[in-house]
């Protein structure tokens, strides 16, 4: 169904006016309007995705208030709330109810891994062992942690998996799902384990599983997947049923070269051309896997994260499209800096005046309330707020 720009404007009020870098018109691409509507995107401030889990207890009222006030696109990780509530489903549902009560526009996303059978879900009580992926010799194929992988080439598994997501969304005020680990099913390493034909069947099954999940969720709920990396896995952008993709390892985990960073930024525009939005997951130069670093005091890590936000944020801003979101922390729990204030994320931003101007690997871009400069070669950046 085609919706005119005038109807969109009446439905969403001033949000559309502030969300677009140019005036909205009848020629506005429908996917741009869809990305804005689905995510609650606005240029008012840096559009922020909060992605984390708190396993040890419930979110405090102050944490709920922070999340509800600061973001309209929130993904709650595996095992969130599992200790107080007994399962990931119950933990995510409880936090979603509390967040949406404070901010009805918030989209809280359920987490489910597409290619690793992480435990902590009530749903696994009905999982069948014959759905587990095996190699040609019959050996279970596992994640490096030892956790078994499912076999998405099996139709019954796809039906079960998609129904887990749909049921979670029916049972709580959720706004969709974050689907993890798609690249792990697309690497050459899988074909070495199970053979080329089986690896192709797994990828095809995943593709159908995502489309099935989106059909069950409907057009008003978000399907956000992880993801793409530099020029790898961009085929995901052509899969049916995906609304957005995360670039999880932006500037980190062996993707910090200038060419890699530029490729990730180029993927934002490529995704937009295909009707998808992108979440950039920025890092402060360290991460939760570094055992020695994680022994340092939390206040010290937070101070470093605040000092180092400028470069990943500037990169995001020079490439951002309507619907794009920035995510920043050094991990995925409440103790990794996701629930902290960063002054740059609270400043007025306003829409961009134009696309970025690139000179080699240096870019500038003007926003209503900020001028951005970034050099990918030296990894220097500046954001002048006004």
C-alpha cells in the first residue's frame, strides 16, 4: 500500500520534518519513511541504539528512566533478567513493560541467536535434538564456546524458531527482534565443517527463517540482524524480511584499518539504497574480552570511553542516513558503559545540511548544530558543537 507524504506527515507530526536532511515530498523514497517510522529516528540528537543485558537483577527505576528517555531503539541481550525472572523471555518482557510504560514510542527488541543455541530460554524445553547441526560424520557442530549450533535447513526448526520470536512479541509490548550471528553461518569455515552443499542449505534456511519471522511479526515490528563487516556479508542486505543491520565490530576486532572503516561507512549508504537502516556499534579502543583491561576500575574505563568517543561518533555522523543509529560501549552488559551519559550524545544535533564531502579518506559534514571532521588514516576527528 502506498502512503502519501501528506498522510505520513499527519500521522507522525513534526518528527518527519526534523528527521530528514531535506524537505519531505511526494518523491521521498518509501523506505526512508519506513526506517524513520519503524525506529523512531530523529536528528534532534545523535540517534542512539542501546544494546545490553542485565543478568544479575532487574533494571533499577533510574536505569529504566535512562533507557526510556534516551533511546527509542533498545535491544535486550540473551539472559537479560534471567536471575530474577527465571528465563530470558520473562526478563525481557518485564523490562519491556516498564520501558514502554515510560516511553510508549520505544521499540524494545527481543534477542534470539539464529545460529547458536544459547540457553536461558523457556523455549528450549520444546527444542528437539534432531534440529542440531551435525557434520557428515554425525558429530555435533558447535560454537567455539562448546554451545551447539542449530540447523536452519530443517523446516520444523525454522517454524519453531520464528514462533519463539513471535510468541515473545505477542506476550509483551515488544517492538521486534535482534537476530544474532548470521555471519557465522556464511563463513568458509562452516563449509569446511559440513561440506559445501550443507553450508548452502544452512544459509538458504536462515534466509527463509528470517523472512518467515518478519511475516509473523508484521510490518510494524523491527527485524534487526547482526550483521555485516567491511565488505563481507553484504548479501544479507538483499534478504527478505530484514529491516536493519548492525555493523558490530566497527573499528575494532581486526577491522580498524582505514580501508575497513571506509567500507563500513559505505555500507550505510548501500543499505539505505536497499531499504535497510544500519546500527554502527562503536568501541572505545578496548573491549570486554581483554581480561587485563577489565581488571581496571570501572570509573577509569568509563573515563577512557568518554575521552575516546569522538572518532567513532564522528565516523557515524559523516555517514548517517535517516534511520541510522549509533551504539557505544565496551561490551554487552549493564557494566560495560552502555547505561552511562556521554555529553556528546545529549547535545542538540539537527539535520545534516548535505551529504559528507570526502577528500580521499578525510570527510567533513555540516549539521544544524555541529560541524564534523574526520581523518580515517590518522584516526583523528573533531566535532564542533554549536
